[in-house]
C-alpha cells in the first residue's frame, strides 16, 4: 500500500526548472534512498513533499489525503486543515539539526507534542524519555545543544521528529554536517529504524549506506528521475550510462 504518491511534480525557481515531471510511490515500511549529484533536485523534492516549497504542478497524496492536485494547468493545494493533518503524518530531520539552542534536550523533544498534539507534559515527557534512551541519550536530557557533539544533536533531532509519531520520516542529508566517526552513529540509528519497519525517505550522499539500508533507490540528475529500482539493480547492475558515470565517480573517491 502506497503511503506517499507523487505524480508529475514540476518546480521552477525563476527560469530554472529544478524538478521535471517527477513521479514515484513510497510503500508502507519501505526505505527509499534518493541519490544523485548536487543540484539534481533531491532536497527541493523533499521540501515540496514537506510543504516547505510549493510545487508548480503535479499531485501529492499522503496516506490517502490529497495535498496537491493540478487543475487547468495550475497547482491547487488542499485547505489549511487538510494540510495540517498531512503535516502531522510527516517527520523531517534536517541536515543542520535545527534544535532550539535555549531549550534543553528534553525540552526540544517535548515542545511539539505538547503544543501541536496537545499532549500533557507528563505524557510527552514519558515518550521523550523513551526515545532519548533509544537514541543512547538518556544521560543528556538536561544538556543544551551547545554541549552536545554533532552526532548527539542529530540524534536529538531524530527523537524530536519521532515524538510526533509520524507515518513517514524524511531525512535531508542527515550526515552531511558530521565527520566520518559521527556519521556512523547516525547511520546506525537509521538502520535500527529500518529494522522496525519505519517508512523513510532519505536524501543522502552516503552510497554504501543507501545500498545497505534502502530497499528502493531513486537516482536523480538535472531535475529528472533517471533511474530507480532495488539497490542491487541500481548499484550492481545498472544499464543506465548516467547512473554508471555517477557511481563510478563515487567508487573512485
């Protein structure tokens, strides 16, 4: 069953067309890795699905709710209530953590459940403590972001996203701001979530990680989906020349 349906999405910034007729599905429990060179449209695609950018045309359906459809060639977005309901089904982990610097770790995780989901402080705190323990951060509840390593901050941001109990979790280059050792921390967490059948879409430059954790890979270039399929096909048996060129450059580094 598809929890996310993206159909014919196009997006321009001025005269620059960054997404060109993009279509794909994400099934419940699936881990989709989106790879490709910088400037290929990967992050813009994620931002459109997460309502941080508005697409110019196409259709986006999340868990049966239509966020966007196109009528007479123009993008038509759903009403505010539907967009809010869709937003609650989606979690997004940013590459630069985006934690509140003046809040403790625990406060960062409980803020949205209390104010968005209207949970009691006790209930939100219980969930947050469970998530922080899962992230190996149970001793850091009273710490502030400036007192944490980059890997720890990113694990807090993952706990914060999970605290809203999303149906699908998006990662936008979750390891790009980290050194190799800290990158391993985050990849381990994401692999554990994959084992638990969390539905995830991950934009990443970590090819080995994409190959190991994803069960579907999308390769984008110049605003198009050039190729998609199982990791063993895309990484091990691609017939597409552009994909080969990209992966060859990666393998040489």
